[in-house]
């Protein structure tokens, strides 16, 4: 009986040990799977955000350059048709940026979306100033210096807001979820 009892106890301990090991191994495997899924999701979100930020920054950069070209064309008073074409292109880019800003509210974080809105507002101010400058150039060419100074200030504000947007986007991409 002692040997039988020892065999039964040994088998019991073996079954409990194997069951416990199996349960712990299963729990650990599930936990690793969850962790991996969380990391994969975070990586995917980061890639989606990166694409959304880049899709916004590309037309912003182009709009800034078009605004520069329009201001240079306004300074050279012989380029009336260039100004019209450039202002039309700037308006198209503003619409594209507005659509991109809507996507940024979905992708987040809100600091990036707010920074993009600030860029859009600054760009609209620059656009309005350029349109006003173009109209004033025909009626009051003596006020050219005033418009150049105003545009310089508005363009500096636009550059500052673009830098802030890029900084916020970079911080969001570097953040650990």
C-alpha cells in the first residue's frame, strides 16, 4: 500500500504540476499575444498619423511657396496674369489643406489638429492680404510699401505656425502610446 500510495501521490503531483505549468504557459502566451497586438496597433496608428501629417504638410509647403511667388509678382508690377494664376492656385491649396485638417481631427491628437488650424488661418490671412494688395495696386500704387510690410508680417506668422505644426506632429509621432 505504501508503494501504491506513493505512486498515486506521485501521479497526482505530476498531474497538478503539468496542469499548473500548462495554465501558466497559456496565460503567458495570451499576454504576449495581447502585448504584440497592442504594439502592432500602435505602430499602425503611428504610420496612419505620419501619412496624415505628411499629406497636410505637403500642400502647406506648396501654399507658402505660391504665396511667396505671388508677393514677388505683386512687387514686379508687370506680372498681372501671374498674380491671378498664383492666387487661384493658392485658393485651391487652401481648400486641400482644409480637407486635410478635417482628417487630422480624426487622427489626432488635438494639439496637431489645432496647430494645422492655425496654419490654415494664417494662410487665409496671407491670401486675403495678397488679394487686397492686388486690388490696391491698381487703385493706389503709392501704398506698395505698406502692403509689402504687411505681407512680410503675415508671412512670418505663417512660417511660425507651420513650424509649430511640424513640431506638434513630430511630438505626436515620437510619443509612446
